[in-house]
C-alpha cells in the first residue's frame, strides 16, 4: 500500500482527509500516489529563477499521469554572488539544509515519491542526499545551464568576470573592458555555463540514472527543458507503480559511472566531496582513493571551460552526456548493467547513441585523441594531507612545483596579496582555517584563483587550502586538504617561507620540514577559538565530518 494511501483511508483517518480536501483532494484522489515537488525556485540567483516554471510543468504532468503532486519550497545560496564574502561560508552548509528540508517535508507528510527541481550548485547534492536517506521513488530535474554571454565574438561565463578583476589589477585591461565583461557575462536564467559544479553534478546524476537522458546539459530557457520536466514527472509516476527506489539505482557501479563521466568531461573538484557524501548516505563504500583509481583509466575527452574552449550548450549540441557515456561504455569504462529511473539498464538507454562522436564538432573527442590521457582530478597525499586532498590539474602544463610557503589565515588576506602584486612566480600559497570546521563551511576560493589566472601566474604558482574551489577554478590548485587546520592538521603548522612540494605526477603534497621540527610545532599549537558558536554555522562546525568523508553532518 502507498504511504499516502495508508494515512488517508478509514474513518479514524478522517482528520487527515479533511486537511487534504482543503488543498484540492476530491473523493477519487485519496488512493493516488502523493508526489512531493521540492521546488528550489528563488530570484536570488539566475540559476534558480526559472525553476518555478519547471515545477509547474512537472506538477501538471504528474496530475495528468494519475498522481497528486504537492509542491513545497527549499532554499538556495548563490555561490557566484556570495563568492569572496563571508556569505560563502553558508554555501556548503546549504547542502545540508536542503537535504534536511526535503527529508522533513516528504517524510513528515508520508509522500510516496519526490521530484526535486534545482539549479545552483548545492541543490543537486542536497537533493540527492535527501533522496538517498528517504529511499522513496525519486527523480531530479535540473534547472538547466545558462547560455554564454558574448563580448567581441568570444563566449563569456561568470568566471570571465572574476578573471577580469585579476586582469584589471595587473593592468592588462582597462576599467571599460572590466565593466563590459561584467555586463555581458551572465545574459539570463540558468546555472553557470561551463563545466563548473552545477553542470558537473547534473551530469553525475544523469550518469547515476536519477535524471532523464540528455537533461543535464539542456539550456534553462529552451523549451526542451520544460518538456523534460514534464516527462520526468511521468517517469516518476511509473517508477512509483514499479517500486523503483533510489537505493536500487545508487549502487557502487553507479557511483563509479558518475566518477568516470566527471573525469571525461573535466568536472569540478566539488564532485569528490558531494559524491562521497551521497555514497555515505546511501551506504555505498566509496573513498577518496577510488577517484584516483578511476582517474588513472579514464581520459579527459571534453574541451570545456574553465580550462577549455567550450560551454555546456556546445556540449549539448554535440550529443551531451549520452554521447560521452556511449564512448566510455564502448571502451569498457562504464557499468552498462546499472539501472535507471526509467526501469532500463544504462546499456539499453545508450543503445541508440552513435559509437563515435560527430565529425562536425570538436567539443567531444574520441578516446583515441583525448585532451589528457588521464583524468584531471588527482588525489594527493603526504604529510600535509594524510587523509588526502584534491588537485584539479587540467590546463596545467607541468603540475609540479617546490617553492616557499606564503601563508594566509583567510581567503581575503590571500586575495589582497595577489591583487597588490606581492605574489611571485614559484610561490606556494597556503590558505588555511577555511575548512569545514575552521571556516566554518569550507568556502570556495574562486576570487584568489581567478586573480592568479588573470595576472598570468596560473602555471607559475601553486595554491593549497583546506577550503574548496569553485568549479570555475583551474590552475595548480590543491583543495580539501585533510585533516584541516582547525583540528590540528599539518597545514596548521606551516610557517612563512617553509619549502612545500606539490607534485601531481607523484600524487604528493609535502611540507619539507623534518619530523622533529614538526613535532615541536605541534606541541606548541592550540586550536583557535571558533569563529561562530551559535546559529547554523555554529551548529555545522560542531557536527561536520572531515572533507575526506564528504563533510556530512548526520553521521558519526
């Protein structure tokens, strides 16, 4: 029996029926499945401003398919708007708030299924964590990518604006061009247009079978996106009837498929954090080391921003994620027996896709001619990161550097040094106390990394942090350093001028200081006073796990 039907049948449940009549139920509706539509609509960010139209299309389609959809809202934080501010500390926290809110609404009202509609970066993993917790039939509808901005014949994204700040500080562009980039970078609705975090996670969800084929790269403003939302609702109603549940789909093989796709498309470092969190919730054994294993066998075959040439609308026109997956499947790099929300295997879903990319495009390359022979997300370890760290090495000619540490206790202090010209080629920048506990909230470092690129130092300096990086970041950057500084990780012991080695070839991030000296420094170290002790940030800092375990808050 459906969960919703169970609570609405019988005389003793008449108060429940009375409440449901008030929201539109009639005599024939009480045995229909109740579908929660988790609507992330908000005008606070272009990523989410178009979601209500998609939610309404899904609502109408679900009702036409024989369900009783009930819509409720959930929150978002715009990473792009909060970037470089104290507000960015709430970004990763919002993932947990989104997961908690969807779980609370669906389980509190005994809903039979959920269709989650999301746009900005944390909407996707937040919804997926809730979906894994509840294990009721579910589907995710991505709000879609933004179309590229245009200026002087070149495509712009939001990262173009961040990099322009660095270019302006270095005297490479004038104020008029800086303002022109700002005014043209984001032309309307949709999530940031490169293979940044939102598009990375939508691609991963498609690869895991929890969203419809081809839906992860559609443009937010194109009619096919709304049509896909309606079709998603129909598929969910069928999945409820067939009792297809998320944990049937979120297998170890499905996570490996998602990681393979992320490597192939050159996705965001944040995918490591989020997939670890979703897997932990789903009870699937997955560790940070698994990303390195898969990286060794999966090449980067998509030439996408931030380090490449193309945007996501170009990828979609070239065949999207189904084309990428078909190439990987044929090469034995995907598990074709994994099931999808449509009740098919991945192999069946991809059966009609061409085995070679179209010759009239070069967004998607054949595996015989990759951009990089191995994946771009390298897991580095060493005495600076005994639990691991994540380096994004796409676009870096030689991802190894040994140089003097330039130590900063916050993102703002580092950005000021870059913009003031105090960073030299060969430096290793260290930004610490920005981890899950120390930040709290593990801020993204797009402002300093973009400033580095804008000043032409992308291949000449390294940056390591216990914080995160935006999906728009590229260059010689190492994030998610664990253990973090706030809990006594070795990154807390680095001193100005210490020699540090970052070597992606050797998978090494090492503080070149002898053990006796490190022991002396450790004995003298004491944990800093927490920056927040109350409110959501204080609660998060008390509960959050290491980034090497996904930075989750609901598990020991």
